[in-house]
C-alpha cells in the first residue's frame, strides 16, 4: 500500500472520475459481470437457497439464504457493491459455495438503490437486515457468529454497521463477530464530485454524515480492510483510510491492509468463489475466531 495513501487529494471532477470510475479503469469489466451472473446461476442450482426472504418493508429489502446440510456453525452475510445504484443480490450468489462447504450459512443481501432511496436509507436497510439475521436467522438455519462482508459500496455499508448504536435498535450487544470491507469507500467526500452523484444526490453535509471513518466504531471486533492490488490509487487510499482510522479493529495477525495480488476492482470479489483464496481464508478466520478480537 502507498504509505502516503491517507493524505487527502484535491477533489476536482477529473481527479475523482479517474479514481472512482472503475468501468473506465477496467475496459473488459463486462466479462467479469457476466462471470458473476453465470457462477451465481450455477451456485443457486447446486445449493437450492431460500430466495427473497423479507427482512424489511422496502421493495428490495430481501435476502437469499444458503444453508449447509448439517447444522450451520455460523453465518456469513454479503453486501454487494455497485455505487449504491446498481447490481442485485442474484448477481453474487457465487459467494455462497465455499462458506456452505465449510459448514456456514450464507445470506446474500439486497437493498433498494439510488436514486429511488438515499444512501442514508440504504444504511438503515442494512441495519434492518442485521437485526433480522440476529433475531430470525437462527430459526432459519443461520446462527451466530455473524460476519458481514461488503464489496465497494457494500464495504461502505459494512463499515457503517460498526458505527451503529445497536442498543438504540433493541440489541443488548454488538451483533457482528467481524467484518470485511473489500474495496470499500470509507470517505464519501469524493462522491460529491463524481458523475454518479446525479443518482446519489449527496451534498457535502450528507457526505460527512455518511462517512464511517469520521465516527467511532462501537466495537473492537476485527474488520479486514482488503483491496485488489491493481485497483486505482483512490481505492488503495480508501482502504488505507479505514486501516488508519480504526486501529483497534485491526485483526490481531494483520500488519497492514490486505492487498490482493493481481486483482482489480471487478476480479477481486471473485476470490469468494474459491475456498483457498486469500480473501476467503481471511473471512473464514473471522467466522472461526482465529483472526482476532471477538
């Protein structure tokens, strides 16, 4: 990682477009999106999940639940990316296989998208999803411990779960055993200047309110800050920001963010299709308590 990565740049529209437009940075991104869809179709056919379980009132407040044949030992929840404005849980069913094979339940979460809702509303939806998994999940075959991973915008949503006052939502304790922010956006200031803000509709005050690293985490549960080593300098910097801001949430054995070799923004999440990948192993370690604080 760049040791100067946490230094804030000057946010011109040109700079932000170059740093955050991943489709432009990876011209062959359509082939990776097609791979998501095909791998996910195969996973659903093989694993026969419960589809579209409702966790909240919004049109897309649903999840797909994959459970192993034997009693699950824990639950892995995945939050997709797409800049809060694209993709669907059905595109990411492929993440389930390695975790189900390892004896864990997997919940792939959907949420309503911008501009139909705001980022703040999506954060609230993810909170409702975690509440559902905590309260209803065990009866559906998805017990604790619960580990959440999010990719890109999903990494932001995952980090926002760490700054949530869960006691105000009726929980006696912090609900996550750990988390992974994969290529996450942890400082939303650049998004105000991004072309996609036509859908996000963020102003500077919104960006501050929705920036997790400006808030104190409510737990010292471990959070893996991961990124593809071939991603743009801004995504490398965003990952370093989380690492620097929340030192008490670093996994005990980690000496730096997890930079995954030879992976860019669209290929890095495919690590979850491989049980032996560095990404999957780091996530399984959170589920089994071998990665740090609980």
